[in-house]
C-alpha cells in the first residue's frame, strides 16, 4: 500500500476512535449549558479546558500542571520498568519449570486479587511519605499482571518447537530468541498493558496519600481542600488522556512493529522463513 494511503487510513482510524469521545464531550457541554447538570459539581468541558490552560501557565499564571504530569509519569514509568525487570525473567522461569510453578502459583493466587494500594499505609509506616513509597506501591500493582501473563505465554508455547530448535543444534539462546519470545510476545504485551494500567490507577491513590508536593493525584487531592472542582477534573482528564496515549501509542506501536508485522509476513509467506 502506498505511503499516502497508509497515512490516510491511519488518520481515518484515529478520527473514528475519537468520534465517540467528542460526542460524549458535546453531550456533557450541552447538559451543563442547558442546566441539566450543575456547573459547580460537573464543570463543562470548556471550563475544564480553560482551567487547564491556566494551570499550564499560558495565561500568565504560574505553570504547575506540567510539573505534576512529569512527576506522575516518572513514578509510574520507574515502577513499570522495575515490574518488567522482575516479572518477565521470573515469568519465563516459572513458565519453563513446572516444579517452580507448583510452589509459586499459590502465592500468585493470593497476591493477584489484593489491591496494591492496600500496602500504602504499611509502606508509609516503613518509609514515610515520598517517591519511594509511591514507586513501591505502583510496582506491586504492575508486577503481578506482567509476571502472570509472561508465565502463561511461555506455557502456551508448547514443547515441540523447542525440541525442533534443539534437534537442529540450536542453543538455549536460540530457543529463547526464535521460539519463546516470539510465541509469548502477545501474552507479554497484554501483561505490559495490564501492568501499566494497574500501575497508573494505583498511582493516583498512592499520590493522594504519600506525595509531598507534586503529582496528579496530589493535585486532585489538594484541590479538594479548596473545593476547586475544575482543577480536580483537569487532573482526572489528564490521567485518562495519558493512560489512553500510553496504551494506544506506546503499546500499540510495539504491537504493530512486532506481532502485526510478523503475522502479516507469515500470512504472505505461508509460514515459511
């Protein structure tokens, strides 16, 4: 497909994706303007946008929003990177060892349903408020989905492809690079999405309880003290928009560059290398 048609196709997909959101914002705006919703409790999108412009410093006021966004992103991404560094190798180990999986699975079953934010009061006692407590809480929210998805992806691979590579003289690295990673990558990316989503959601509550001066959760909680509803909604909208961008831009690009491209290549070649 020519590059021009590819760009047009992607633009149309983005428009189709954004249309329901724009429709929701329009209904929201009309509901406030016509008095169906109280502006003091549910500000109109235009009011929230105006407040965001002020918080960005575009009207001469002190810019604070960008600093809050950067602080939240830094904490969430550090926690997610740690979760990947721990969860992926451990997931491969458990997926390849039935005995290790037998011993660890009960612990996973116990920890998976437990909300990570429940650890916040304990960590506050141990480490006090600050970035360390927030990062640990977000890490606990992200690591178990990453670990579990990795383990399931490796288990779904099967033994036969591994035996084939081994019988052709392949090393353990060849098995990892040519069999385990490609076959488990869909589950891996799903785990990344779930882990980042859990980390991002947990971040808000953790920042409300443990942040000292910055973060979107801190901004929302501080605005509550002054009944500044518009600022609270700016924080909520930023959290939703950033979470959506992380999933569709970051992980969507990763999926397109790996899984979609590999499947398209296999469909063209009939699975032949």
